């Protein structure tokens, strides 16, 4: 009986121990999953910050190179085209150089307010009012020409627009380029969803698959389309995908167009008309 009793008591101990081990393993897995999720978020944030830092660094290098070119242009232009023999040449050269360099430095800004350009023009007019000689007109003509060149450069960089400027010439729009580089890449629903998904964080191939419902080659086709168009890029082979500056600008532009149309009276009128037609059609049916 004693031996029989011992045999009945032994099986209970392993069952309890196995249950405890399973619970511990489950808890460890959950903790590892949480840690993996936290690490992934940190990596995604770091990747985005690195990308933005790289873009800002490139922009700064480009601006510095342009600024250096403008400073050389100022020195060359003033030296070559100002009146050679004039008792005020040294003083005027210093004043003109300071004015033009201060205006040229505006290209380092993301957006140049029209007030800043107006201030430069007003300072030039003030200097011109105090000009003592008739031959000063030649020097001021050169300074004015250099100032216009700087302003035109800011316009071409799209960081400055005159408040009194005329509407842009739509005839200059290159429709073929717009279609191939902008409209065609985002004209597909899945591609637009992909672009929106990476607006502020990186995404993996499997994440896109879950988002779009596409698999294998079908999904790869759309990712390749966006990559070839320069809207997204892959961090490294088999790595996550992230949006480019071009892709973000296009997405931002689409969002602005969509928002403006929602508030448009014409849009509201069209939607109301379509709704009435639908209701009339339903009644007729």
C-alpha cells in the first residue's frame, strides 16, 4: 500500500513544474517581444533623423557653395565695372560689398520674405540719393544688376516670391515630365498607400504586404516603381523602406490639394449635384 501510495503522488510534481515552466517561457517571450518592438521604434526614429540630418547637411553645403560664388561675383563685378578713378571708390566699394553680401546671405534661408528684399532695395536707394557725382550712375547700375541677379537666383531656388509677381506661366509646365515623374507613380491606390505609410516612419516588405494585401512579385513591382521614380528608397539590401524628400513633397502637395478642394464651394456644389442625381436615380429605379 505504501509503495502504491508513492506511485500515485509522484506524477503530480512534474505536471505542476511543467506548467510553471510554460508560464515562465511565455512571460519571457512577451518581454522579448516588447523589447524588440521598442528597439524597432528607436531604429525607425533614428533612421528618419539621420535622413533629415543628411538632407539638411546637403542643403547647407549647397547654400554655402552658392554663397561663395555670389561673394566672388560681387568682388569681380565691382572691380571690373565701377568707375576706376574716383576719390570715393574705396568707401563706395565697402558700402556696396556690405549691402550685396548681406542680401546674398539670404539664400541660406528656407524662405525669403519680400520685406527683406525690399530693405536691400531701399538701402541702395538711400546710398544713391547721397551720390555726389554724375558718374556715380555707372557704379549704381552695376550694384543694381548684381542685386537683381541675386534675387533671380532666389526665385529659381523657390525660396522667394515677390508679392506683386504675376501668376506663373502654366504654358511652361512640362506635361510629360509631370506625368512620368509625379502623377504616374502615385496614380495607383496601393502605391499611394505605400507612400503614405512611410511618410514619418520606415516600413518593411512584410508590413507593406499586410497593408496592401499584395504578395511577392506583385508587391515588389509597386515598390520598384516608387523606387525608380525616386519617391522611396531602401536603406540597404533586404532592409526597410523610407520616403525621400521628393516623395514627401509630392505627398504633402497632394494633401494640400485635397484639403483645398474639400473647402472649395465648387467642390461642394459638384458633390451636392451628384448626390441629387443619385437620389433621383434611386427614386426612378
